[in-house]
């Protein structure tokens, strides 16, 4: 996709790393790798680590933000240490023609971490976290009361072996 408007390719750096909708070059990938490891790393520290100027790193970060490759900076939180002892995976079947509308409404509910539109016998999968069975019960009843939600099937996670949505660059 180099040369297209949606390309995030630096003139200073080498070949782009393929990415759906956008291209990121090696420097972009290196910057992302550092930020995924430690999101509080300053542009100056990144520049020193990579042997480039701070303004080059800043320009790359600005471009990555502009194209929504980097959507923000956040801390990795251990929610269980904050009392969110229940992680739930809910399968949802929605009336025909109302899937997108329902997914948007479900995404607004408290405790919802992710909503996925999926293939197969079910229409959507929702990942959510709760502090208590009462919160889970309230969530499930709210889901079932929504118009066009035909059926749900919830799975309570017993043990979290790994939970990290950061992919290596």
C-alpha cells in the first residue's frame, strides 16, 4: 500500500511492515514495540534507544495517532486485584437484521470489555468482568431483556492462564 493515502511509511526508514489498511515501516514497528513494553517511555528515550532524533520519533508517533494505529496510552491493570473476580464469555444470538444495533448497545453496558461479531452458530461474543455474582446476574438479565436478543450462553472463566491483547511487533 505504499504511496496510498492510508500508508504510514516514513521517508527516512526502510521497507514497510504489512498491516491491514496501513503500512508501518521498521521505525514505526520499533517505536510500537517499545511502547507496548513500557507505555510511559518518552519520545526522547525512544529516540535514544533507536538512534534517531526526538523529532523523528515525534513525527512517527503523530502519524501513528493520526491514522489511529495508536489510539491512546493506558496502563495494564490487574482487574482481579481490584476485585473483578469474574470474567465471563457470553455467546449471543440476535434476531436477524439487528446485530449491529444490538452489539452497539451491548458495548455500552457496564463490565463489557470486548464485543466480537463472529461466524458460526452464534452471532456475537462478549467478554466482560464483574466483581460479584450479583453484578453478573444483573448483566445477564439486562442482556436477555434487550429487544432482539434471542438467547445467551455464558461461560464463567475458572482460571486465566494468559490475558494480554498486546501482540509482538
